[in-house]
C-alpha cells in the first residue's frame, strides 16, 4: 500500500476505535427493539452507517484542525510527515471532512422517509457534536465539555435514536439502556486525554488530565468503570439476569484499568485506545443480547 493510500485508510479507521464506538450504541438500541418486538434491520443498518460516517468526519475535522492550528506540535508525527511529503494534502483533507459529514446525511434520506424530519435533526446534532470537539473558537475540548457531551451522545442520544427509527416512539428504557455502555466508551476518551496531556495543555484544551492531572483522569476512569458495571447490575434488576452478560468483559476492563494506573509512559497507553473501544463494543453487544433474551 502506497503512502497516500495508507494515510487515508489510517484516518478512516484511526486509531481503531471509530467502527466499534459507532457500532456500540446502535447495538444497544437494536437489542432493546428486539425485546420490545419493534426491530427492523434496515433502519438499524442505516443508523450504523450514518453513525460511522459522522465518527470518521469528526476524526478528519480533528486532524485538519491539528495540522493547521498547531503544525509544529508533533502530536501525531505520522500526520505531520504525510503533510510534509504531500501524501496528505490539506485541501483534500478539508474536502474529505465535508464529504464524510455530507455523506452521513445521504443514507439519512431513507430514515427521513421512514420517520420524518426527526431523522435529519438527529443527524445534524451528531455532526455538530463530532465537529465541535476540536473545531470552533472555543471548541468543546477548549471548554472542557467533551467528556459529558460524549457520554450524553453515546449513552442517551444514539441508543434512543436507534430505537426511535425502528419503533417511531421512545420509552424510558430506550433513554436509560445505553448509559452503562456510555461509561465504557467515555473511558476511551479518558485514555486519550491521559496519553496526550502535554499536547492538550499546549493546545489550551481543558481536559480532565489538564485541569486535574493524571491522577484526576485515573480517578475518572475508575469511576466510569465502576458506574458501567454497577449500571449493568441495575439493568439486570429491571430486565432480568440476562443483563448480567456484560460482566463477561470485566477481566478485560480490569486490564485496561491496570494499564491506566500503572503505565510508565504515554506510549504504553497507545494500544489501549482501540482495545478499550472493542471492550465497549463487546459490552454493548452483550447488553443487546441480554435485552433481546429478556
């Protein structure tokens, strides 16, 4: 694979977390729909496609902001080198960012037909949240709002929207079922913030790690992990013992927790971003299975 193709594929999958984190809330919404007898595969598939495209657009927007506003920061040397060699051209990156966001609205035309204008509204909210993370003055990261907004988008909005495009209505279960999974997904961002604390400080981003130090982020990571597994126990009380299935992921979550608390340098945490994303997807898939079987 030549350098140009490699960098574009890298961005679409970077850093191995876009697909699993896009899929996780969709799975929960689908599982609850199966339980309630309102499951429809095509809206679920389209919702996943839209979710993934918005995720990738957000990554592209983040990268474009990074290499244009802070070209000498060297947070991601491979991106800087790609820009320097021409493998990654800024005009192409800008067009690609807009194309991914616009592309997410195209499959949404089907959802517009199925559920009406609400579908487009949900898409606009997703695009706004994904782009605002790094884009804008001030951006979400500069305001220190990324953690709560990501939690809300992954844990409440995305699962509830997935349920809505199938059932054409909402229930309290659709609003609450994704919250434990959202805590696990938010931990992907916490790991990134620990890993990139020095770069984020230089960018003026007010992450937990910047405001409260690595110790603060470690406590946040642990709190979110405990909330996720306590939350799945609460869901089990509501829906039945099948909702304890996500406990299967507990050893893997414990390994991630250990890495967060003991990593001697930032490079050690790099592989834990995609690993944590896959833990979140497994957690979501088991939650969905539990809901479907309950």
